[in-house]
C-alpha cells in the first residue's frame, strides 16, 4: 500500500493542500498515517473520495450534505432510498433558488427599464426605487 503526501494528493486531485486540510478538519478525508515530522500521508483511495466530493460540489451539494453522501456511499446498510431522498431534496432546493433568481432578475429588469442611463445619478429612477421609504416600492 503506497502512501502519498498531502502535496502529491492535492496535485493529483487538482486541489490545494489547504483545501485538503480543511476537508480533514471536517472529517471528509482522513490521513492514513503521519511521518515523524507530523506530515500527513494518505492512501490512494483518498483520491477517489476527493473526486466524489468534487462531483457532489458540482451538483450543488454542501459539504455537510456531502458528508452524509460519503457515509451512505461507504455504508454497508445504506439504502438507495436515502440517497434518492437527499438528491430530490437538493433538486427541490435548486428549483427554489432558480425561482428566487428569476424573481430577482425580473426586479432588476423592471428597474433597468425605468432608467435611460442619462443625467446625474441623483435623478436616477433606480436609485430612487432603492431609496424608497415604503416596503411596497416596486423593486422586486
């Protein structure tokens, strides 16, 4: 079993050593051993774990959610239903965020349509709407 340093692992994973130390602090990865000088040594298997983590992040999972998925991935009694539930929850969360982003975009479009981009900023209808005292001002 070959052990590799954190620098080698980071390079192979395309991540910084600081990121790996952070993941270790969160319990997402674990060094197999330490040298006499207290340098971390990892098994090659940690590279697969890091690729799993990166793929999860690309899909929008938080590090907390990734920890759960790692546990399910490695658990002998884990159920596919649990993985599906987490995936569906993430999809619904993303759908909510997309709706929120669309609402924000529409608000910005309405504000932008009010301003011709001419004259002093003190007369800008966008700033007037953002400075409005009432909560009902049409911003969003």
